[in-house]
C-alpha cells in the first residue's frame, strides 16, 4: 500500500534484544554483552532492517583508522585500537539477515545504508572480514563491488570455535 | 452545607455554636473546636456542640472519639434537626449511607428549613437503591426548586426506577412544554437526550407504537442521529413493519459498515433465515460488494452455511487464506468462533494445513510464519500439545525475532502445566522488545504464576511510576488499581503459603523434640508471612471495588446536571452488577477459602487439649528473638510489599492476629463477602461454589441447597450431564445436615426433599453407587 515491505529503523536500548537475537541465530561468531553495550557510542553506525514490520536484519559498523586493523577477530571487536588515528575507513563488525529472509533485498538495504553513511562522513573505504570458507557471502560482497585485499589472515577466528578459522579482508571504495 | 438560619439563637451558647459552625464550614477546624469546647465547658449537654465536635474530630482524623461524640449528641438531641444534620454529614463521610439517609430524613422531618437537603438525601437514597423513598425526595425537591430542568429529569428518573412509566413520561413532557419556547442553543444537547430518554421510557412501558409516533414527532429535537435511527429501526421491527425496518438498518450500515449487530438485525428484518440458502448468501455477497473492507459480510455466511455445503469450503478458504496471505496475526481468533462446530473446524484445519504444505513456501516468508502461528493455535485449541509445540518451534526457528511466537509458545507450555519453562520463554519474548508493555505484563503474569512475586513486581515496575525512595512499583500498582497484578500476587502468595505449610507439617511430624528446631521456626514464620500477604492482597481487591462503588456517588448529581439521563440509567444498571466483574468473584473465592481454612484450623486446635500451650509459648519467644535479629531484613521486605507509604500493617500480620482472636467470627466475615456476590454475580460459577462452602460451614443448609441448584443450572444447562463434582457436594450437604445435632427437623426435611427432587438418583445408603453414577 505505497509502503515498501522493507524498511530500516534505529537501534535503541529497548530493541537491543532483537539485535542480539538476529546476530545469535544468523552468525557463527559470538558477541558478549559488553560488545552490544557499545552500540550506542558515537563512532558506531547501527541499523535494524524490517520485513513487513518484522525485524529480520541488522548491521553494525564503526569508523576507524585502517592502519589499526587487528590480526584477530577479538582485537577488532574491542574498540581500544580504534581510538587512535583519524578514521579513514568504515569497518563492518556485523551484518546479519535471518535465514528465511535472505535473497529479498534486506542485506542490500543495510549495506546501502552503510555506504551512504560512509559518504556522509567523507570516508572512502569500507572494510570487513569474512570467514574464508563462507563462499556464499564472499560472492555476495563481490557482487556488490567489494574486492579481496591482500592475502588470507591466518587464524583470525581462532577462539571462536570455527573450523578452518581463517579470514579474508574485503574492501569497497566509495 | 449546614443550615445557617436555624431557630432563633437566644442564648449565648447558640451564638457561639453558630460561629463555630461557620468556622467548621470554612474548614478552620482548630478555631471551631476551641469555640465548641468553650460552650461544652459551660454546658456539657449542649447537643449541637457535641455533634459538631464529633464532625470536627472526624475530619481531623480522630475517628474513634468522633463516633463517641456523635452518639452522645444523638442521645441528648434526637429531635434536634441541627444534630440530625450533623449526624447525617458524619455518616455520609463515613460512607455509611444507610444511617446517613436516616439522619438526613430526620433533619427534614424535625423541621429543618433547609430544603436543599432533599437533594442530598435523594443522592444517598439512589446510592443505596432505596427507590421507594427516592421518589418522594425527588418530588419534594422539585417542588422546592422547579426552575431547573435537572430536577424534573431527576423526578422522572425516580419514577422510572419505580417502574411508573406513565408518571415519568408525563413529568418529562411537562417540562418539555414549559421550556419549549425558551431553549437556547446550549440547551439543545440536554433537550435531545431528554427527548430520547422519554422515548425509551415509552417503549419500555410497552407502547411501542406510541414511542415510534413520538419519535417521528420529535425528529427535529434529536441531535443524536445514530440513536434516532437505532430506535426507529428497533420499533419498526417490533411492530412487524420489517420492510421499513430493513431500510433503516441499511441506512445504519452506511454509517458504520463494521457493526456486526446491524448485519444481524438486517438479516432478521429481511427474514433471511426462512429464505433459501442461496438467497441469503446473495444478500451477503451484495453487502460485501458494497463494503469490501468490512469483515461481517465475509464472516457471517461462514456461521450460517452448513459445514457440508460446498460453499462453506470455498468461502472459508477465501476468508482464512486471504488473511494468512496478508499476515493478519489474529486470523485464528477471527475464525475461532466457528470451532464450536467440529465439522467446520476440521475443514478449516485441512485448508490451512494444505496451504502450509503446498502454497505458503512459495510466498513471502512472513506468510509461512503466520501460517505456522495459526496452526500452533489450532493444535493448542485441540489440546494436541505435541503438534502445537512442533509448529511453535518451527515458527520460532524460522522467525526468531517475532515476539508473538514466544508468547504463544509460552502459552502452550502453560497449558502443559510447565509453568517455570513458560515463564522463561515469556521472558525471552520480553527481552526482544523492552518497550512493549503488553509482553511486559504477560511476562509479569507468568512470573507470578511461577510464584516469583518479587521478580514479577520488579518487571512490571519498568512501567509504573516510582515514588522517591521506592524500591519497586508495588505502591503505584495499588494506587492505579491494577487488579490483575494484585490478584495474581494474592494467588501466588497463597500457593507459597500452602507449600511452606506442607513443608512445615512434614518437618513437624518427623521432629519429636520438645522444642521447635531452627528450621521449623523459620518455616513457621514464612507460613504466617505468606498467609498474611495473601489475605492482604485479596483484601486490597475488595477495597478497590468498594472505592469504585463509592466513586459512583458523585454521578448521581453530575449526570442529571449534565442532562444525560440515558447514560446515567445505564451506569446505575452497570454498577448494580459491579460484583460480576470476573476478577471480583475470583478474589472473593481466594479470600474466603483462606478464611475457611483458618476457621477450620482454629476450631481443630481449640478441640485439641491445651497441654501444648507451654510449647507454643516457647515458640513465640523464639520467634520474637528471630524477629529481632531479622529486623533489617523485615524492613527491606516491607519496602518491597507495602501497598501505601508507611502502611500500618504492611504484612497483614496484625489483621491475621485479629482473625485468631476470640471475638472475631470468621464465618460472618466470609458470609459478608459472599452475600453481595449472590446478588450481583448470579451467573458466575464461582459465586455458588464459594457460597456453598460458606453456607455449609454456617449450617445454612437450605441456602447450601440453593447454591447447589444454582451451580447445576450454570454447569449443566441442558441437564445432559451427571457431574461428579455436584454429586460430591450433595453427599457432603446430606452428611453435614445429618450430623448437625442443632438442626431443626423441619429443615432436614426440606433439604432432603430438595435433594431428592433435584437428584432423584441420590440414595443415602448407597453413596458410592451414587457417586459412580455421576461420573462426568
């Protein structure tokens, strides 16, 4: 009825539980409560995606200096290293869509939001890690114009209990 | 307002009194008291001053002395209208309306010139439903002040309440005639209401033809066009002018095509039930074309089409699937009404299952999840928990962020009596959306069902107002009269009390020592604590209903002044059945059960010899010691459970103690709670269930028999079942009646006769056989 079936809305303290739930069921990696608490700090870009008013996807990214990129999943999720240096890229920490709602454009909407927000901040690069075996996702990002950067980061997900815990870095110039 | 121009105040004390009265009326209680005391010092028999002192005491919070002074004053000056008036004011403030009415009446009878009292008196009379005397007061007040329309309307209302329809109508017509030519624009609303009120009385009196005629005549006076059309349609239908009635109903449908009652009335007016199915269906199809967004024309055919007709299948399919495809969460609730017919139920289930398996997966993902949601409810309805759980789990793993799914899953678990698990699932739902008040209250309720009262109150406190220094919202919940939380708390406390009492009993039976063990003391304390709190919470609900009733007092003057007699009458009727509000009987049953239990315990412990007393003493000492140690803990507890700030008896212990005392007749208390229920909530099972128990204990066997008959009427309306629960009641009644030595032989006979007419199968010598026969 004139309204799009897909919409985006802000993350708030009240629907933080929904964000948690989406990440828990859709991503192999784990985030602790402290991580979620940081969502409301200044450097973070967060958004929830809704399909027919049902929350089905979420993204969180932060502005940081790409020289600071860490060699392990945990070091990148903690924000300590981020404080130093002028932010020159946006790092996508998590982007998740519920399995039953994939392929209808929700990830696209979330990514576009991040891209737009990146431009607004006069930053020209978006960076993220993907598990090396997750070819489906890697293909998805590549279709969106992402390019693989350098070589594989060994043992990136070592403490996350994932088989073959290596990651690749993808980046997009905007 | 108290009279100024009393008898001639010859003496000084009267002058003094008059001065004091003025001060009292302007709420300068201290100064007034000083003057009154001066008078009483000289003449301690001055009745007016005594009465005034009583009133001053009442309003300054000295309740006990207030009563004494009022009594004294009435003794000395029963015929003094000033004393009478002050007594009336005092009793009205006490909310003792019977006595207030009595003394206001006495004031007027003893020659008070203050005719305004007729109004005060009539307000009290209508509040206690003394319609007979109300009529006279209203009449007297009307004669005193005929210049106000409200007084005419008030007299008409009084006559109407006495079923004097023609008197009411002529009173209303008379004032209509008088002010016909003087109406301002501002009076038009009242005029419209009064005209409609008059009309409804004419119809209620039975002369519908006249009512219709007057309605048409008054057409231009009536502003409430909806009421005009509804009245007109109803009258035409009653007068068997159905064709015309149907036209008016069609007009009403144009105004509001979502009101199902208009469709049903139109159906009747067109006599569709007697016409062939096809014709009836066609009417609804047409209506649906006219009002495509309205639900009734789509739904109603599903009610009257027989399950085996092919149209039913097609219509049901269209109805259910169109909603599922749109993802309407309430689809199941919308069609649940049809589930009374098992054949229709099965057809609908088949349609939805087929849709779920074949069509839904190719549609939007939300369609899949709402279909699973529907099927969970379907199987829950059938009591097939396995399938209900299966669909609920599938739905949750499909859309784990949809709050409704968790709530439904919790409901399924609740029906399986997995209360703790259900509560956890509900909490999971709550965490998804903290600002959703509905799921917050559900989570609270489920926690209360799981007997976690403190946690529950903490949860709902997110949505209550927090006073300064308050640890939770318990006080606000009482202030806001959140009955369901209070009731669920009471029930949870009752369960906790029973659980600890059981634990204590088993501990006591194993511990043969002279002295109570530490654990026993502790348990004993818990038992009394939770029992006290449970009684307290139940009592809070009783108090809330009492205050609702008292709040209605102001409406007696307000509604007439606003010129809304129709709504006023409706509110009177509503408040006559305040006790039928479902939550009230439930609270009464809980409270009375605790009372009866306590009564039983007191009488059995009184029968047991008093040799135990030394032991109890010791226990008390020990308890005291433990209490002293736990003083701080106790304070924390009080902060959590207080219902108002600085409550005098926050844990209900004092009240419980008063119940133990010899002067207290617990059965009388229980009876006082049950009696209003038997008048206001006659169609509620709980009423008669709890009344039966009280009557039995009180030895009122004929009333107990009445309660049984009423229960049978509600539980077994078609007399098709032989209910075990009823048979057991009959057996218990018979036994109690037989064993009671004090019962009059005639009463036994009446009960026996009553039992044998209602339960011809009952045979005293073969109780097991009787119970066997009643197996439902």
